[in-house]
C-alpha cells in the first residue's frame, strides 16, 4: 500500500465547551486504500508536431480550438490534438533519423 508521511497543524475544539480550543500538531501517514503500483511505464511520445495539422478535404471543417501563440508555444486542434509551433529564433525539435 502506498503511503506518505504527513504533518498537520490543527485546532482542537473539545466537545466539553468549558475547555477552550487549542492548537496541536498531528504527525502520521496518509494513504489511499487500494492504491497500488501498476499499469507499466508511461513513455512520452517521440516528438510533438511542429506545425498545425494539415486541413484535409474530407468535407469536414478543421477546428483550431487554441491556436499557437505568435511568439511560439502550444496550440490545440480538435482533429489532431496538441501541437507545438516554435517562435522566430527558437530552437526546432530534432527530427528522427
């Protein structure tokens, strides 16, 4: 079971109202019941695309939800997902091969 150490600064409010609330520190472990390691390694994709996806003439409209900024950055297309558009003077991703 996966667990992590935790420390919490808390205020204790006793049920007996004749005792005033007082600060306390709680030290222990927190975990999520049933949390286990599994599923295999997560590997990043080879390279992000460097240009917006081409518009295909299939009768559908290409929708760019978030265009890449003019100075370079990430954009999002409904058809192809995330893409990276480098800005002027920025390094280009290395091409495989």
